[in-house]
C-alpha cells in the first residue's frame, strides 16, 4: 500500500520502482554448505545447469520479499533432495509486530533493578529482567512498545531492534542504572568501560572450586559477591579439607554456613556490589579465635578486585602488598572466567497470516511445527521453538547472514523465516503444491508466479562456523 515514485525506493528501503515494476532491493541470500572455501557470488556468475541438492545449497528468506498479506503462496516454495529424501522449503520474509530481542549481557556489574525501563534515544524500548548466572538480562521490544505507545516510542524501538539484530552497536540507558553500548557477539561496554570477563561463579562456588589451592597459603579467604559471598573457614568446602575457624564476622544475611546474602547494595564495584572498600562487609573479629597476624585474602568473582590484609594487635585488618604465593590463585580465577559478550536472541510469534503463504489451512502448519515434522529456521539459522500454542521462536542473530533484518514503517521488523519438511508432509498439511519449484530453478533466478516483485540479484554466503546445516541429519530443531 506504499506509493513509490519512479526510480525511487520506498520508505523501508526494501523495495524500489523500476519502470513501474516492484523490485526487492536486497539480494536473495543463498547458503552454501561450506565453512572456509572461498565463494564465488551468484551475482558474478550464471548457474551452470548442474543439479544442486539440498545438502549443498539452501534458499534463505533474506532478500526473498513477501506476499503479505498472505492470501497468496510464499515467494519461494522450493523442492530439493537431502540425504535422498524429497524435501520442501517454504521461504518468506515475515512482517513481525509481535517481536523483540532477549539480550544477555555477561557482567557482574549491576545494570539496573528488575523491571527498570531500558531506553534508546530517551524512549522506553524494554525493561531489565532477571539476573542469570554471571549475566544480566534485558527484554527489548514487543508489540506494546512497537505499536502500543507513541509514534516516537515505536520508531525508537524498531530502530534499536533493527540495529541490534543486524549486528550493529546500540547505545542504551537504564533508569537509575547503567549506560550501555552493546552489539551482538561483542564485549559490552558498561558506563564507558568495556567488560572483559564474566564471573567464574558466585562467591560460594568460587570458594568450593579453589579451596584446596588456598589451603596452607592464607588463613582466611572471602570471595565478595553481590548474590552469595563465600567465606572459606565456614564453608563446607573448608570444613571438608580441615580449614580452622578464624573468628571472622560478616555483615550480611547468613544462609547456609559460609554463604552470605545481601552483604552490600548492588553496584559496579567489588563482585557486582557498590563496594570500593571490601572491609565494609566485615564486623569485629572474635577475640580468642582470631589472632594477630592472621592473613586474609579478599577477592571478587572475576579476580578483577583482590586485596591482602593481616590483623594487627587490635585484630583490625591492615592492607599489605599481595604476596607472591597468592598471585597464581587470583590469576587462576581470571583464567577460569569466560570472555564477556552481549548475546542477542531475536524472538517472534509467527502465528499470523504468513502461515497462509505455506498452507491453505494455517493451523495445520502450527501443528506440524509443534510436532517437529516441520523445521523452522531464521535466515538458515536454527531456532528454539517454545512449547505450547502458536509458533513462538528465538534465534541467535549472530548465526544469520549479514543484514538479515529489515523493517516497515508500521513500525514492525521484517525477518527471514523458512519452513522445511518432507514433501509428503507438506502435501498432507495442504501445502501449495502447484507453486513448488525445483531448487536449481530458484538458484538460476526463477521466481514464483505468485510474486508481485522481482529480485535485484542473488548472493551466496557460507554457513557460519559451527552452525548446523538447516537441511539434513545435523540440523537441530
């Protein structure tokens, strides 16, 4: 329903008017089943007529265009052979108002309270959700932000989601929390500081992992953590290896022995707390148990912060230079931390009219997906299908071809989606069998008669290293 002037592109930059003909501007992306062999672009050579199997090439929906509203079959319904089995892949670009991104940020630093608003360009585009083990989680987008608020909010949400899903860097701010710069597969930047590593575990886990390595080198170890601070002499790991009591007192809510909650407020200091001085979590040492000269190592769960103390005659900790004997154990904590990354999972519900582009009876596609007879991919990348009703899926954007996502001014995201199944299953669910074309014709540049647009070209891309091939025995549902 857009008006595009002759020689111009539409508002979404996806289609153009060339001589009165609608042209999909981005090239159709074809995956080749190889990881490290130099590729020759389909744009630079003609198809040579050789039969191509589904084990070797896969038509993605990137650049395919759409037949939305889907009263017509999808742009490509492709027949191929994979491991001697007859397969059908239905290819279309879906227009998703019900979509968003789940973002995992590997950091111990406190980003914001649960349910705090996340903003892009000053507009609310999502919220902070639960913390996971060594990571902070954000929920961005969704239909309420895309269409339920102001036009400005919808545009800001769509713009941020599009950039994140296409691997670009996005600046975000969290109300009463951190300033972020994130891009999928890259280290996040928190308050201007690039994160290097996620924690090895909580404070209790760190005590358990390294207890034997500290025995005989230091009298007490406290691993400072916003969630569970670990104390060696009280912890079960210390008890098992015969660690003596030290008379230490921790200011926090005691859980099981050697594990303390709420030792400080969340923040960007030691172990994700607001502490710059770890001694603030210590109470008075117990006379008769503690002794002058008692040695104390305090360390964070990433090894980023570490300090060494000895008790003076008044049983007050005094900071000393870190002994050489303890440096390897701090480095071992750092070594066991994984690199910090920002992960972006595109999430959408494919329950609307695009199902009609696959079959005349839309619910039959839903049931086929739920029963795992039909495999869903997103730009050839594997997806996780949520159980329950509908076709709700999540997919790692770093596994998709470059610039796999577009948008429409609704606002909504345009994302590739492919449905692959056995030919017999496709026929049984009422598929559009009259519109099936051989894979080799699609590779040659033939488009279905149902499409009201033509393609600007084709390009090939190898599958991402480690990613399963979308058709065949190594594919993952």
